[in-house]
C-alpha cells in the first residue's frame, strides 16, 4: 500500500501525510512540481521528527511516476484516485495490498489526463453543501479503510495483548 501526492500545494498537508505514512508503515510518493519549495526544513516543521521514520520517493513529473511504477509492479499496483468526481464510495471498493492511493492538489485536484490514466476513482461520501474534505484527512480516512481491508495495519504486540486481557475486540 502506498500514498502518492500529485503536485501538493501545501507543506503542512504534505508533512501530515508523511507523518501518517511513518505511523502506519506506508511509503509515500511525491509527484512534482510541488506548490512550495520542497525541503526538509519546510517539511520538518509539519512532519516533526517523523521524517526519519517515513520512506518517501520524489518523482520529477507524473510521467516519471508512471514509468517508475510500471518498472516496479510488485510495489505499485492499481492507481486509485481519491476525487470528488466519482460515484464510487471508497467504502464499497475492494482494496488490494499493493494499491497506490493517489491524492490531488489541494487547489485543483488532478487534471483530466491523470483521471484517464488511473485504474479506479473513489469518492468520500459527504453532504451536498460541502465542496471537499482536507486532503490529509481524506488520505487518513481512505488509507485506514484500505489497511483494514488488507490487514496491513502495523500492530504492536503489547497493544494486542492488552486488548486480549481486557476484553476489547
């Protein structure tokens, strides 16, 4: 399972998603150009000390990302775009362990050329009056469901043991 960020605009959201990747052991792909100067200093402010824990790869362009993904089929499976332009709720989608969850720019999503190249497009159901959910929150919601379905959440042994002893399920 991977997160791919298409030309992210905001370092705080990018830092949050890198931190998310570190916490749940999911690698992150950053597809440039970014809407900010991509530097460790900028990201460290938002990703805090988690940047050392996350594995991330930068790609110069969408085309470079696609080429790299194609040459690494074990790591990069279907590209699954989170978008408001879909009728398929993420809760009704069957995720696979090597899916790549693609998130668009905060300001503009992804262009039509990207929409045409992905394997699936999913939406987060929300009220009609809302335009969209923050990209980092969206990533967390959908990645959580994908990890649950594929049983890929990292589990701490003491947490599992505590659940067993206290009756939590």
